[in-house]
């Protein structure tokens, strides 16, 4: 009897038994995404010290994440499918920590670019490993809840990238730095402090043990040609699913990178003035979105409707279209409400897409599939979206029109995601073996 034929749900272990390893994964992802997003919060300080333009910042923030994702995500996905995922994740955590340290000491664009590349490689590669591990710590009908926990860690990291980085910036800017930070600019001290935090926060990964792989169809060491053929056979579903989530990533990446400059330029706020409430808002929105996404995915599976798992993603993508207008809101409170709604929608689609990949794709394809998704999402989402915003604002009259350019990119990409998720739902396979 194959793994697919085993009645896993008939003898499902209590979900509570999986909480400790899932929480360790969530903590690691919180740290990784904090390191990955921290520079965006304090980039105005780096811009002033290093005399950077918005286009240069868009390359550092966007292309530095996109290029390594395009090059490394698929190889990392193959490693995740074939080797010990816990060890892979620990190695990648060290990579993002190294990138954060180098950011603190970068004296020019080349080193800063490489530093941000390392944080991107480590964090997004570890996400591939975390999602694969998450799927094997529980049975399919529990994966919505399991992905919820890991995505809560990701949401916490996104929030801490603003909240913790901004709080540290305020502390260091007002003379609160320890003696060993003496002489460093506040934005540099922030990254050195975060690197120290990262070392301690990833220690729980050392206690994890590799779980047995479930739902293996062709074997974890099947020839790459066979694995690639299986992936290609599912293209009618995967292509629109990828387009949908990549479009969401574009809107979210553009928002995440440019939200701090918009608040600084349009509303005249310093990082320590908005980091606290923005970080709390982003975390709360991420929590709500992860909960809604996880529960809607589990409920969609039980509906018996083809592609029902994706209903939550379609609804969230539709709500994200008007929410993408947040940069041109007339007041800070309305700005915050719209940003929170956009982040909530992005969290919903992220969880639903993760569940879809772990439920509807065989185990030996998951790492490769997630890696391919991250590569394409990174190349287009992080590499193209920030620069599109800079280009749009330039066409509108220059850097003073950053908010309008950000709104245009957000609305267009969000609208595309609605169409793509709808197509993916109609083409969804009935099971991982279909």
C-alpha cells in the first residue's frame, strides 16, 4: 500500500503534539524575516550617509533579493526534497545572520548589495525548508492550522522588521547604544544588534529532529527528469497559482519596501515615531490573515468542491485591490487601516497557497515546487515591483510622487491576482496524485 493510500486521518495524532516543533520553526522564520526586512525601516539613514538615490535603494532592496532567489531557490528546494531539512535550515539561518552583520559594516553599495542578498537567500531558503517540515509534522487535514503557526512566525518577523528595528533605531539615535556600538550610525547599530538577537533566537532549531516524509509518490531520490516531468504535468494548475501569489508578493514587496519612505516624506514621521504602531499593526494583520487563511484552507478542503481550498485566496485578493490605495490616503489613521487590510489579505493568500502546495503536490515535488515559486516570486516580486514603483513615480514627475506610483503598482498587481487565483481554482487537481 502506498503512502497515499494509507488512511492517515483515521489515526491522526493530536495536533497539540506538533506544537513544539512548529513553534521552533515559527520562531526561526520570525527571526529570518526580521533580518530580511530590517533595512527597509532604516534605509533613509543609509540613504543619507551613503548618498543613495531611490533607484539605488530599489536595487539594493529589490534586485539584491531577486537575483539570489532566482539562482538559489530551486537548488535549495531540491536539497530540501532530498536531504535533512533541519540541517539545511540551520545552515540558512547562519547565512541570514552573516548578511545582517555585513549590513552593519557595509561602506558602499557593493557590500550592502551582497549583504542584503545573503539575508534574502537565508530567509527565503529557510522558508522552503520550514514549509516542507511543517507538512510532515502533521497529517493533511491539519496542515491549514500548521501552516498558520509557521506563517504567524513570518508575520511576526515582518512586524518586528518595523517595530523592533524602529525601536532600536530610536534607542541608538538618542545615545542609548552600548559602548561596543560606539561611533556607529544608528542604522548600522540596529543591524549589529539584530544579528546578536538572531544567534540566540535560532538555537531551538538545534533541538529539532527530522520527521518522516509523508505522501511520497516516486521516492525522494527519483531522477530529476522524473521529478521535473511530474511538475510539468501539473502546469495548468501551478502556473495560474504562481501568477496569483506572485502578484500578491509584488504588491506586498512594494508596500513593505516603500511604506517607511512614504511615512517619512508624505507624513513627516521618523522611524521611531511610526515603528511601534506600524509593527503592531502589521503583526496583528498578519495574525488575522494567517488565521483566516489557515481556517479557510481547512474548511475549503472539507467542502468537497474542486479547488475549494482556494476560495479564501480569491476573496482576499479581491479585497486587496482597494487596500492597495493606502499610499494616497489623506491621513495617517486611514493609511494605517488600508496597510493593515493589504497585509491581512497577503497573509491569507500566502497561507492558502502554502497549504495548496503541500496538499495537492506530492512530497518529492514540494521543495522544488516551493523553491521554484520563491525563485520566480523573488525575481519578479522583489526584483521588479520596487523598481516599477520608482519608475512610475518618475513618470509622474519624480521622487515627490512616490506615493502615487506605489498605489498604481499595488492596484494593478492585486487585480491580476484575483483573475489568476480564479483560474487556478478551476484547474485544481482533486488530490496530490491527480
